[in-house]
């Protein structure tokens, strides 16, 4: 392959003397990245191909270049024609247009036609306003001429003739401006046929291979370092400035034999869920319809099982709790609760004459027919239903109507716990959280990276979402933790389940 380059300069259209400003129409300055986007647009690529087809290159070379240009356009990855810019903050400077071809002449012609197509586009954008004005004046002139031909009264005819003369004068001035219109790009150096190919080049490739090896080793070192920056304990979370509301142990398989929620009734998980419940009640006080969003940075950290365990603990303390499974793409709540029999009952304000809507998706479409599923003592669930794919699920949660329905569904409950998708994977949590008292972030000990927790908190700050605290989940129990005082003191410790959420 051979490579040829041509240069153009971007000038400041305001840097003209007063005489030129009155006689020459210039295009406005180009914004950053405009030349790259234009040169790799469908219209410009088509113009380049049309020019090459009229050139003296062989049909085989033309077909090869045209095919590559079309493929690159579809893939949005460009190698045949590239732009290198050296610009100042005002976007003034030099653009180098480089092109690759199978022969020296093919490379030169490709660079030359690329520059020509770019300059033609730049000139055309300078003429756009004048062209529209010309079309408007020509339409006015046509209308005025028709009126003159139909008027017999001398005074009115003379007035119309005067107006027509002014229009003709304006038209002639616009024609001059259109002819003199110029863009902000000016050719500097023409493309020349290269005398040496740019590939293959064995020495360069060997050097690149050496550099690649160096970068690979460096990358492995950095990767190893990043893997060590895991959240292993509360001390790692102190710099984040959020309270750790609970530490939940990693349960052994024998603790989960009867299911996750039964494991929370006693043993190493019992105390941690109790601390979480007390801290939540203390933070939110006694106001009505308290709402919490529970999420995580990534799937599998235990947000859904933490939501269920907190709901059951609040229900056992006499609080009426509504759990909403808002993870519409990967619903988990119904699996965590695993009720023997599913019984439903209408929410407040439901029209009993309508067929029941028993999932979040159905309730959004038919809010007057909402029914909750009873899953535990004082605990009701609005299950997500069939998993969604694509953008439809997130669209439901981000619509303004969701807040209205949330207000309706919350009636009659002391707490509403909303299980949302992971914060770094989907924007759903940030869409729902503004309608609640805040977000509790579940972090898996020994696995979740600290910088991922920081990214989740940063996203929440940008979206003006309140973060209430962190639940450190699946941590290894040690002999000096409060878990040693629980009703079961044997076996390993810390929380969340075999359920992947």
C-alpha cells in the first residue's frame, strides 16, 4: 500500500479587511471534529467514488478502493482516508488529508479527490444562506410581475414597478455574493505520488511488536494492581463519606439448604439484617410512605436478596412493606421469596370490576387494576413479570407517569422497597430514585472494585440522587465481629445468596 497526503488550512473568516467584508461572503468557522465527520459522511464518500470512476485508474483498483470506502462507512472505522489536524483553540490551523492506494497514482488521486470533495462541501455551505435568499426573492419577483400585469391604475402600477426595480437590484447583489462565496478551508499543499510503500515494512513492524510487548507487560501490571483494589472491609469505604448500614456475611451452602429467607431467620445473617433494619428506621424516621431504592454497581452483588431480607425484617417488626421488583430485565424477587401459594389482593384505589394486573408492566399499562402478591407477614410484592429485552423496560421507569403510579401504589404501606438494576449497567436506578427517599448501595466484599463503587456514587451525584448508605455484603466472618453473639455461632459467616441478581 502507498500513502499520499494533501494539506488544507482553516482560516478565520473574520480576519478580512473592511472592503472584503462588504464584497465576499464567507462560511462560519467549523466546529471541532467537523472536517473528520464530513469527510467520512455518505455524500462525500459517494462524491469521491464518482470522481475515481472518471479517473484513469484501472477498474480493478477503483473497485477495490470503492469497496473499502463503503465497508469503512458501514463499520465507522476509516483507514483509506484519514484526517490529521493541528489546530489552535479557535479551530484555525492545518488539516492533513492522507489516503492509501494500491499504487502511487491511486494514493495521489484518492487524496486529491478527497480534498476536492471537502472543499466543494465547504464552499456549498457558504452559499446556503444566499441561495435560500435568492429563491425567496425570485418568488417575490414572480408574484410582483404577475400583479403588475393585472393592474391598470397608473399610480399603483408605478409603485409596483418601483418595488420590482428594488427587487431586481437586490437579486443582482445576491448573485454577486453567491458567486464570491467562499468557505473557511483553503488548499495548501497538493498530493503527490509517493515513491515508497507504507506497508509492508518489516523493520517498523518489528519495532511495533516490541512496543506492543512492552505495553502488554505494563497493562498486566496495571491490571494486577487494579484487581487488588477490592472492597474487603469497612475501612476501604471510609473515604467515600457514606455510612455502612450493615455488614452481611457470606453464607455457606448448608445455611442456604432451605432457601435464602429462612437462613435470615437465625444464624450469621440474622444480626446483620437486624442492624440494617434499625439503621433504616433511624434514618427515615416516622414519616409516611417511606421509599427506598436498593441497587448495586454490578449484577450478583446481592441487592435483590438484601431487599427481600430487609422487607421481611420490617414486616416482622409490624411495618407494612411493599416490595417492587423494578429490575424488569432480570427479575429476581419472586424467585427469592418462593411462595408456596401465590395470593393476590387489590391495592388501594383499584377498580375491582377490572381484570387484575399483577405485574409491574401490566400495572403500568392498567394502573386502575393493580393487584399485589402477598409473600410474607405484612409484606406484599409487585413482581416484574416476564423479563424484558431492549429499551422498553427502561422506558417504563423513566416516564413521568411512573411517579404518579408509585404514589398510588405506596398508599397503605409504611415502607416501599424498590429493587432496581445495577447502576453501572443501566440508568433505571437514576430514573426511579428521585421519587424516593434515597438509594442504598449493596457492595460485595472481596469482589467489587473500589473505583466501581466510586463511579456509582459519582453517577448518583451527577443525577442529583441521594445516597443513604452502603451495605457491605458477602464478607468473611472473623472472631471479633458482632456476629459471634448471634443465635448460631458455628460455621463460616457473611451474606448473600446463591441467587444471582
